[in-house]
C-alpha cells in the first residue's frame, strides 16, 4: 500500500516547481515585450521630433535665402541712393516729367493677377474672361481689359489717404502704364469706339472728382498730399492725346460749374476753401497737359483737331466765367491768363493749328 502512494506524491512535488518556473518565464516575457513596445514608441516619437526640427531649419534657411535674393534683385533694379523703389510720383508739379516705363516683369504680372481678382470681386458672375491670358488682345476683350484696369485704378485712388497705403505707388504706376498700352492697341485696331469712349470718359470724370474732393480725414492731415498724387495720375494718363484732350474738356466744364457756384456762395462758407483748392488743382492740370504734351499731340496721326477746337471753345468760356469772379478772387483770372498765354505761344509754333476755326484763334490771340 505504501509502495503505491509514494510515486504519486513524488510526481506532485516535481510538477509544482515546473509550473512556478513556467509562470515566471511568462511574466518575464510579458514585461520584456511591454518594455520593448514602450521603447519603440519613444524611439518613433523622437524620430519625428527630430524630423520636424530639421524641416523647420530648412524653412528658415530658405526664407533667408529668398530675402537675400529679393534684396539683390532690388539693388539691381534701383540705385542704392533711391528713397523709393518706384519713381512714378517723383517731382510732382514739375513740368516735362518723363515716366519710367521699365517695369519689373514680376510686379507687372502681379498687377494683372490683382486686376483679375478685382474683377471677380466686383462681378460675382463668372465668365470666360477670367480664364484668358491678358497678353491676348483683340476687340471686345481688349475693351474689357481696359475697363477692368480703369476700375482698378479708380478704386485704388478712391481709398482715403491712398499715398499711405502699401504698394500704392507701384500699383498706380503699373495701372497707368497698362491703361496707356491697352488704349494704344485699341486705337490701332479701331474697334469698339463707343465703348472705348464710355470707358475713358468714366475714368476721367471719377479721377477729376476724386482730385477735387478730398476725404474728411485727409483734410485733417496737414501732411496729406493725395490730391497732388491723383493730379499726377491724371497728368500721366493725359500724355496720350485721346485721354489728355478729354481731360482738358472735362476740367474746363467743371471749372465753369464751380465758378457759377462761387458767384452765389458766401466767402465764409466752409466749402469755399475746398472749391478754391479744386480750382487751383484743375487749372494747374490744364497747364501741365498743355505745356507737356500739346506740341507732341499735334504730331500724332490720330490727333482729333475737332475735339481740340471744342476744348479751346470750352477753355474760353471757362476763362470768361472766371473773369466774372475778378472782384471776389482775381487769382483765378490771372492764372487762366497765364495758361492762355502759354497756349497761344504753343499754338503759334504748330503750322497745322493755323487751320483751326478763325473765330477760336481770334479769341485765343486777343
């Protein structure tokens, strides 16, 4: 009996350490796998942190390289002594100003992108014009491009204190050059005369109104000279006879209207000073356009002699209206007399002007 139970007890005692060893091995294996997993996770996190740090350093380096390249390009385009990178508004109120038309291609393309964006904002409905290249120029599309650019320029000028806005000088310069270039090409193909007339007339009326109507915040700023900058935009656009003659015609009509208002206005009225400034700006604009461009216009093949006669007639009417103000302000009449003297001198130098209506010439040389 004893011999039967003894082997069983020995087997039981032998299995207990075996089970304990297996359990310990399993626990150690589990702890090792958890440690390995934690180590791998930490390693992956460290890897991506290092990668992000390297990418950030690359971005900083590329930004600095780009800044150096832009500085080098700017130094190549403009002299070190230049106070501004665009010379469009240099020498305001100086006669015979010659605009620098050598625009940077990058800035010019940027202007065209802004013009297209401006059109999308102003006109929510989409059309095929948005997807065309602006360098393609023909007929109706050319007039549409001119209209969009004119709206862009007017909106740029109609912001309060535009001179203090970033990039105003560059964008105004590019807009003026683009309008003049588009106008020249449209006149060469002789298409859409009525639409072209309407676009240019709207541009002129809005710019003259802006030049003569400063915003209230501009009046409170003694250093503001936005009116002279808008006048310079008008003056540069007026270098083209098609625009210049229409500027002079519009301005003379407005001078006559304001002169009529001054006859009925109390000199102590607050608006009297504003009208006085407007008169000065408009007469000065006529003087600039005449002295800068009249001889050059007369040599152009498309010079409109009948429109010039119409302007001369409106100039004489404006001059007579201002003479009626002599007792209240002799300044306007004297200024117009000076412009008339310069006009007579230049007309006398151009043989083709001798064919003008004799009555108009008699009024001029009287």
